[in-house]
C-alpha cells in the first residue's frame, strides 16, 4: 500500500480501503439553500483572524500580495465538481514572481520544511484547516526553511491552479524565505 500524498490526508480527501471516506457533517440543516448575495455571519471564513488567537494578526506590508485579493474567488458547479472562478486581478498573478505573507502549515515532519501550506490565518487546531482553498497556498521551496509559528514571508513563482487534483487554488514554486 502506498502512502497518500500529505495534501490528501490534510484536506480529508483520502480513500479508505477503496471506498470514499465518510462525508463530514454540516452546520447548515439539510435542504437549506443559500442564494447569491446572502450575508453570512461575520468573523468566519477565509482570512478572518480570531480575536482569541494567541498569535498576532499579520502585520501590514506593502511588498506582499494581500489575502483579500486571493480570497476574492467565487465558485461554480461543473459536471458535479466545484471549480474556482478567478477575478482578473487573480489571474494576472499567474506565473509571476511575488511575495506572500502567512502562517506555515507543515505537510511533513521536521524542523526544516520544503513543502508546506501557507495560510492566511494561524492554525487553531493541528488537524483543522483555517479556511477554504482560497485562503491557502501550497509552497515548494528551493531550500529548506525553518518552521515557525509566527508569520513568514516567502517569495517565488505563483501559480493559479485551474484543475488541481487536491482541490487547491494556488501554488508557489522555487520559494525562498524573505525577512
């Protein structure tokens, strides 16, 4: 048996014994639908930093792409799949060298990381993702970087993903840590 890719395990997309994993429950009652323009409660979703977090929110920096730009994505259903619909401001970032600031979510054990997720908000649980795919970027570094609980800045080639098998929207390759 092969070991599943760390993203499969993290995002809960793994198959067990050839059968699909049990679906997770939802806080929305069955049969409830939302229409476009529905207002959701504040303090939830991508990029919302909990006031109860022991970690400071991201400091403002002019040299990084704002998470508000990356999280401004809508979705549509195409052949029973949810696919992202990127605004022009996001598609213009594809294949560009840019900087992102966020919190590391290691995908492998160890102090030094070459492959991790960068999230818009800090983790509050080792087994939970802090938001949806619009609030995370898969990062592959040129050289290992030391894992930190505090916010980090990375620079590399940014990729806007159209049909990622792991359900990710963004990837950065050849990344390096920036002070």
